[in-house]
């Protein structure tokens, strides 16, 4: 069993009391598990003769003469019970969803016993068929996740439930359909994410769920005041957790201007159905207003910053930020530049944003230089700030403009290199060496060298190459485990 | 490699625990009777993924025993010799009992819903048992089950309920390959669009070169194996940034020699497989220390009862036993390491090898003629590399970008 200390675990299992208790639990589980399969008609009910015949195959038990007992409501109660104990089995969640979606039995047909003429229901009134209530599903999954915060199936059911609830029009408690709205509940889901992340900031299930909720908030936006049931229903069918938001691409093959990047992909399959213009089409996913999108972007941008400032080792927050970065750039370009955009202006926005991000990581890398998390983001930002791709796509641009852009990036690189050189020197004095600093410096030097091939650089390439090589030599000494990689990097300068 | 270095290696190896071959064999073969008891707590908790559990145990045993021995010991195609209850079905019979006619896929256990995860495990078991031509296997239906799960963007859902995850992309492509139903990437009219599947996987690429469950999800070594494996099967390794990813994977090696799954996480034996197989495909195994990794895995063994745990001192389970043995196999350790109880060098058991793309013994992959792609093939740099190259010899090679440019 994952993560269990061996001596302790074996001792526990050899303890007859504990062993008996666990055996009892296993028997209970197996009985309930079988019961559910029988109710679902996946297993034949036990035959009358007590034999040890092997279970039937997975076919439905048509032709069985035993009565399949139990109402849907009853079955659901059993499902609840087992899921809280073990939320991992996806087939149990499937069963639950089937029960919630099934056609309601018309209770009135069976109620001839129940009305004694005084409109008093007798004791044997039939239980109502279960109806989908978002609160129930949120409570159940929360209970499961509190015990096991990493269960794929429980997180998935939560997402599925939210979508289903939206498709019903975000009904309020006790209702079966609604009139839109729903943002309040979704915002409180973000609160749940914050709680879970406070317990384990690296729980990727929770981060993924958070991104799903943001997509859901975008889907229900504007659905309160100007409510259009059909549109909301269609949007929910297309709600798959993806963000079809416009971002500025750094991809050499794309248009230099804004382009659609599916930065956050679907987490549920979109239910196939009527396609509504503007929802799935790139790049004009126009049903979400810019205002709303920027609101959500700011929310997430600030959330990740908060997390990073609290703990520099938060790789998950840095990762999320790396996805938000192109969106944030796009927002700034739209806000600050409008439609009149020169290449130099656009690049300046990129540079400014990069420098802000570099300030954010600098605290981390200089405070805890051995923690690799911030260094990965540092590398990403330095590379992302590079104008090389943009320049290659715009060869016909004004030479002065191009030169100014290159100089600006060079300045950024120098500004990064110097403090890192100092850091390396300090760490070397202490005797520990600075692996990540050396890797970063090497990367920066490589970028400077690459740039000089674009401009008539007066950079002394030879000296830079020597310094880069020296970095690799030092790395081979202080990190021999990865020596082969450093050797292979040397060869690039042959 | 000089003899001096070899001697060094042997000295280092002799400081480590031996490979408890016989104990692991006993651990694996006694699992079934333990877990299938209705009083088994572990059995109850793992009931829903039994199909995968069986795949892990069969494949682990297959690496340390011959096909005939595996069949006899585990009752792969006939009733097991270790079973007291001679009504216990063979594993192959049990696999077919888990077939879910409604969906067309295999469930994790009898009566459970068909799902891509367990469909792959079932097919892997049948492949090892050489029973893919069993008349009970409806190749068309199973292929349709898989094909219907592909989404317009190339991704795959796990089942009809719609969960999307790159693990399922790997399961789908691998399963179809085993069924001999995988179209080539160029085919526009095949039952699945392999090119789109590959492009979708590539869209999950992150700032560190790694991959997550969906586009936007953070890099994780397990997902990375699935993505690299999927791209290999789809002959589309050119879509990833091999250097950056290999570097990120190499940085998973901790001081203990073990590998973690993400930065700042603890080393865990299962990453010996996820990361090592990915590095094998990328041609970058030398970027980690296989010696230190091998040492870590050996230390995760349970020297009393056999089996391998996630880290030293912890309780073993079949999942980590499989990945630990697979990891040792992949770095060629099984043929070099001290075997517990072995006296005679000449009687040394010859171990089977595991294939890093399909996670099946290489002889099975060869028998089925499965294809894949690897990054490059460096010859003669080290024993481990030769070892890995040997088992990847059937795969197409994507030339390193540098090689193409003639800069190497």
C-alpha cells in the first residue's frame, strides 16, 4: 500500500483485533458492492441453491426469475454509503449518475394504497425517485475528497454535476430547473479550491478543477438578467472546462497578432448537440464579454501571485501563471494600445510584463537558490521575452525599430546576467556551488550569442562562449549525475 | 567500458541488497489467493482496478520467469497450480468475464463498466498470454468502443461519461496497436485520427517541456510517459521539445538516486518506470545516473516477504513491484545485479526484457510486430545504452534535429 511504513503496517495486520476489524470491513464492502451490481443488473442475484458457482459474465441478467428489489432512492443511499468509504471506483459514480438521470416513475400510478380519502399519506408511501440536486452532489464529493483529495472520479463527478446543473438553468435548492444566474455558487466553488489548496498546494486535481470553475463562471455570465434558457442550455452542453480565450501567440507559425490558443483544454467531453455560433468557433468566442474575461483573468492572476508570494516552491502556481501570461499580455495590448499597434509598441508591452515577472521570481531565486521551482519559471520568462520569433516573422520592419527591439532585449539579458554572476560567486565562496544559477547564466549567454547573429552585435562572442563553457565545466563538477547532459551542451559550440 | 570500471560497478553493486528474485516470485504468485479472499481489505479497496492489478502482476512475473512458468504459476491459460480451489477460472477466462457487452470495452472487474484503462490492461494480458486470437475477443466491437471515445480535438474520453485525460490517449493508441487496428498517421479515413490524436497530445505541452492531463494541466511524470508513449506510437515525436523535456525528466533524480514525479516531491519507485521509459524513447537515459537509480530500487525491496515498495522501508504492493522490476529491467540491472541465493554464475537466469513503449515483454512486442518511434540511437556509449537500443531495435528512429542539420 502506497506510502505505508512497512514494520508498522505488518504489525497492524498481525494484530488480531485490527485484522478482524479490517476483515469485517472487507466483507461489508463486498456485500454492498455485490448488492449494487445486482440492482444494476450487472450480476445475477444469488440462486436459491447455495452453490459456489462462479459469477455470471457481464451480460445483463435477462430471464432471471428472482425479483430485483429496491427503489432508485434506496439504491442511491447504498451508493452514497460506499462512495464515501471508497470514492475511487468510477463505475459507482456511473451508477449514481444513471440513477440521477433516469426517467421518473409516475408515482401517482402506484399510490392507490396511500390516499385514505383524507389526503393523508399512509405509512407505506413510495419514496420519491431521486432528483438531481447540486447541493447533494457537492456535499457528497466534498465528503469523499476530504478523505481522499486525489480521487479522479470524485473530482470528475463534481465537474459533471456543475455542468448538469447549469444545463438545468442553475436551479435553486429544491427546484428541478432554474432561471439562470449561478455565479454565486460557482464563486463559492473557487473558495473550496482555495481551501483544498491551502491543505495541499500541489494538488493538481484541485488546480484543474479551479480552472474548470473559471470556465463555468464564464459560461453562466450574463445569464441572470438577460436570461435565455436555450442559450444557457446550449452553452452548458458545450461547457467542457476549456478556455477559448484570445492570447498572443509566440508560435512561429502563427500570425504575429493575437491568435486563439486553447491554453486550458477540455476536461469533460462536450456533449454533442446544437452548436451555437460564437461558442466553439475560434477566435470569435464572443459570448463572454471582454469585461468578464478580464475580471476572471485578474482573479486568477492575483491568486497565483498570492500563492507564489506565500511560498516560492509553488510549482503549480508558477505553471498556471505561465498559461495566464500570454492572456495578460493580450489584455494589456488591447487596453494600452488599442488598434494602432506598431511592432515596437507591442514588443514593449511584452518586455514590461516580462520584467515584472522577473522581479517576482528574483526574490525566490536569490533567497533560495537551490530550489529549482522559481528557476524553471525564470528560464521560461527570459525565453518568452525574446523578440527573435517576432523579428523573423517581420523581416520587412523598419531597421531602426528592429535594432531598438534587439537592444531592449539585450539590456534585459544583461540585467539578468549580472546579479546571477554575483550569486554564483557568493555560492562558490561558501563552497556549495550554484547549479541553477550556472544553468540560468548559460541560458542567458546562449540567448545573447543568438541575438548577435541577428544584429551586427558588438558583443564579444568569443568571451561569451568561453564563459558559457566555463559554466558547463563547473556544472560537471558540482552535478556529476547529469554530466552527460552538460557534455552534450558543450558540443553545440564546436 | 574498461574492466576497471566494471570492477568498480561490481563493488558498488555488492554493497547493495541483492535482487530478491525468489521472494518476488513468491510475493507475486501468492497475491491472488490473498486478495481474492472476501476478507481481504486490500482486495476490497483495489477491487475496481483488478484488471490492471492482474496486468501488473503478470508482467512483473513475466520479466523474471519464462512464459511457460508464468502460465503454470499464475494460471494464465489454465487453472493455476497454486490454487487450492480447482474451480478457479484461468486468468484469460476471468478477463473475458470482465467484458462489458453494453459498452464494448473491458471493465476493471466482473460486472463493471467498460473503460479505456481496463481495456488496455485486458488486451495487454491477452497479448502476454498469446490469446488475442481467442474467439471471445470481438476485435471489431472493442475497436469501435475505443474509436467512439475520440473527440473532435483528437483527445480521448475514458468512457461514455466523458472524462478527458492524456492517459486515455495512450491507452487508446496502445490498445488499437495491440489489436492491429491502429491506422497510420497519414490515414485520413481510419477508425481514429492518429494525427489529430498526436496534435492534441502536443497541445498539452507546458513551459517546462512536460505534459499534464489536459492542456493547461501541470507537468507530471506519469502523464509524460503517457504522452511520450502516445507520440511514439503515433510516430510523432517531432512534436515535442526533446531536449527540454529530457532535461526536466533528468532533474527528477534526487540525492537518494530515486526519481520524483514533479519538482519538490519525494522520490518514488513508480517513477523509475514512467521516467526511464520516456527517457529511453527520447534517447536520453545517460542524462541520469542509472547506477544510483538501480541502487534506490534495490533498497525498496521487502527483504522478508518480497515485493517492492514506493520507497525504502515502506510496505510493498504489486503496482510498485511491477514498476520497480520494470525499471531494473530497463537499465539492464537484472542481468548484472547480485541475485539472492544464486551461487553459480553459469546457472544465472536470463531475464526477459521490457519494452518501454508498450510496457510488455519485448518478445511479446516482437511477436505482435508492434511499431513505435524513438528519438535516436547512440551506439556503444555504455552497456545500459546498448541494452536499451537492443530492445528498441525494431523502432523507427527520428533523427535528432542537430543530426539533421549536420551539426553534431
